[in-house]
């Protein structure tokens, strides 16, 4: 579903000026939307009222909400989900969870370079996530396009 970014309102964990990716949350309530992460390590799930938004079928050790913001003039709340593997070969991947004003929930496929050091950039024109490459040289960027994540080449 293609949606334009009409407005972005930062309501980020820890800092309103820039995305703070150093802290994380397991429970958030924003307006009519509630999101909770619970469960034992490797079995955590993301819950919304009425069901499971993400079942952690990949078996990641820990899930965290790193940030949240609004798009589509406030009609869609977006959560930036960190999925930590617990290992060192590929410590982290990421997903966006969309909570729409009509109650519909969707989630992107996982993305990232395996780095656990993302830089989230949200503006009225775009949502970008920049990762250092695991080789130690250069970066890889991803852009939110509608409700899909695409690598910027």
C-alpha cells in the first residue's frame, strides 16, 4: 500500500530532537495505539490489543521498540522495531510496524546490514535508516517507501 508522508511528528524514546537509538522500550501507549513486547528470551512477541503484531518466528533473543513517529498526517503510527539475535555474526535486524487509525496493523520484512548501530532519519519527505557496513567500511541506507523498505543504491 503506497502512502505519502504528509507529516511527521517525532515522539521518540529519549529525545525529541534526534532519534535516540540507545534506549529501548517494551511497552508504549500513544493515543489509541498500544504496543507491548513480552515473553521469554528467544520467544518474545509484539502484542497489540486484540492479538499478535509480530510472532518472532526468527527466534531473535530480544525485541525492542527503538523509536516511533507518525506519517500520513497522523493517520499511521510507525514503530521502529529492533530484533537482536544474541549473537555476534549478525547482532541485529530491524522492522517497521504500522498501526493505522482504522486499527489495521502491518509489518515490514526484516532489513539491515546486521549492525546494531542504525541511524534513523525522519523528515516530512522521507524516512531513512543508515547502517555502518559490518566490514567496517562505508554505509548502507534503506528508505521507507509506502509500507515497504527498499535499499538505496
